C-alpha cells in the first residue's frame, strides 16, 4: 500500500487493540500514540533549521503568488468620510451572525465564531456601530489580516508546493461584513450573471450541468449528430483576480454603499503562512486575488469571470447563436455543432450492490438476486431512490428560467437537426423519463415526452409543487409495484 504507515487511523487501531491486549498495555500504547509531535530534518541542518527553511520556502512561494509589486495597492477609502446612504442595521448584523458556521478555525484574533454568534442583542448593536464608524469616519479597524494554512489538493502529487491550496483563516469580525454585503447585493449580482452560470447561486448546482449534458447525449443518439465541446478550467482561479478591475466591474452592478464596503474588504489583506506545529512566517500584504475561505470570494470570482465571458460572446467566429454555454464556477464548457474540437461522451450508470452483500456475508459462488437481496435486508431498491431523485430534480429544473442551460438543452433536443438514429434505442435520460411516464396508470397525468408540447405540459405541472408531487408519487408507486412483483416471483 502507498504510504501504508502514514494512513493508519489511530482511533480505529486502539479499538482493534482492545480485543487483543490487556488494559495496561492499552494505556501504554495510547500514551505513545498521543501528542506525537514531529519535526523535519534536512541533511546538514538541525531540526529547527530544517523546519524554518521549509516554512520560508512555502511562504516565499505564496508571497510571490499573492503579491505583485508592480500593482498599486488598493486604498481602503475613496473621497471624504461620510455615513453610508443606507447604514448597516442591527438586524443585518444579527442575520449575518446567525449565518456564521460553528466549529470553524479562528483567525489571528483567536475569537471563535460562536462567541459572537450566540452573544446578546447588545453585542450585535456594538458590532453594528463599529462597522458603520469604519465608513462614517474612515476608521480602519484592521480586520483584513489572515493566517494562511495549506491543504493538499485532492488527486495531486504530494511534495510540490504548487499542489498546496492556500486557505485563509479570517478574523471573526471580518466574516460578518461579507455576509452583510452578500445579502445586499444578491439580487443585483443575480441579474448580472448569465443563466449559464450554475456555481455559487441560490437554487443552482452541478446537477444543472449534469442534466444538460445528459440531454445533449440523448440528442446525439436520437439524431446521429455531433456535438463539439471546448472546455476551460482556470488554474488558481481565486488567486489571479485583479482587484482594481474587479472594482471597476462592480461599479456597474452594485450601489455606492456596497462598492465602498467591497473596497474596504479587498484592501490591506495582510497574510502570514502558518504550518502545523510552527510559528507564523513574517506577514506580507497581498494585492492579488480574493482570500479562499471568505464567503464573498466565490461570488466575486463568478462576477469577474462573467465579465470575461461577456466579451467572448461578442466574438462571432468563436461564439455563435448555436453555442450552448455551461458553467460551474471556473469550469466552463462551450457546446456547439460547428466547432472543430471533437469530444466523445460516454456515460454509464451502474448500480452497486456490494455493500449489502458484505453485510449479509453473501459471497461468490453463493447467488442471490437483487430483488431478493432488497427484500431480505428491508432496504428500498436503489432504482426507486434514483427514480425519485430524478423526478425531483426534473421538477426543480422545469421551474427554473427557460434560458438556464438544462432547459435550453431540453428544448434543443426536440428541435430536429439531423437524421433519426436507426437501430435499437439506447438507455438515455430522455428514454428513461419516457419509460417512467408510461409506467403509471393514472389517467389524470401525462404519459408522453415526445415533443416541445409535451415538455411544456410537464413544465406547467411543475409550477405547482403539489401537482408535481402527485405525478411523481404515481410514477414511484407504479415502479414500486413492479419491484414487489419481481420479489414475489424470485421467492417462488
């Protein structure tokens, strides 16, 4: 096994040893496994010198990455001091405090979020006055500093410093102000962002992207046509943002008060690198990017990216009316029938029954059919769970705006662009939905999904959540009845 010794779970190990060794030896081993402080030794150096050299190397890497001396630092304030047109209210502070997550690491202030989250109303009033004074008197309260810890990027090789992700631990008061400005600007930002963007938006998720691609695959097989996908994925997305350009973009989207707050949050971000078991490195002022760990950063990034995408959409040679854009944060796919980049899409859906078989101690060559397995364990068949989730997602998508990627993909499917595919039909998202619809025996609900008209009929039903639930229930019960029949047949 790769790095076998380093992957041992000490708690699990102690539980195993309880059944093997005596209590005295357990206590000794527990003591030995506890507080095992490690130090790193490089050839020709003392342990302390080795750790300092490693920390200094990592610190320099992130300083070079997050600091550019050729870029002017942002000023925290512009113009004369004065009250916000709409000063921050105690109610806004209370709502922001309620949204603070529990059990989160502290910033340089060492203050747990719970300490002010569950404080009295008086504390919310004090915080409100402090934040308003920042802008009315241009009083910098120095909350923008942060400790940067590093996390290994999933799937990346251990060792190279470029494979470490910097996470900024912010001061607790610094976490409150972004939540206030996020709530104030959510409607303006929603209007600015394209419907194609599914990342960091209320009611949107990666499911939108998956659903869109599933329908595009259905169209490929139904009409024997090609789709060409060009995908972009930006490296170190949050760490490359030009703050001056970002503020210029925001000026055309949000109001003056919120722009002033954003400017203050983006200035004077004093960072220091912290490695486990060590003191902090010397701090440095960052003037590039937005801190990973700040609730505002993901939203600011998609706004920044949207500005770039708006320019791309104007280039007709790259972007035509037939181009479907699918975006989740910094992952963007451009789907077209005319682009020169050819991408083959293969999708397979597998049901995994191994966990249940392990629990029942059923092994090869002992044979048990899936339906009998579910009956014996009292578990709901995974096919029913997937069916229910599929129709819940379908209804959610149908209630979205008509110009969101999954709705555009479904509409595109029913617009014939190629010849009908010959031969045996494949299992696709559209054929699966059709099979589901045909299965129920309730005359009150539709049984077809073969045209735009059928799709619009389902969209009308989805607008009423109660009606959609009744339709989904009818489909689910029909599938459930078929499963029960199969189980009875297996038992005989």
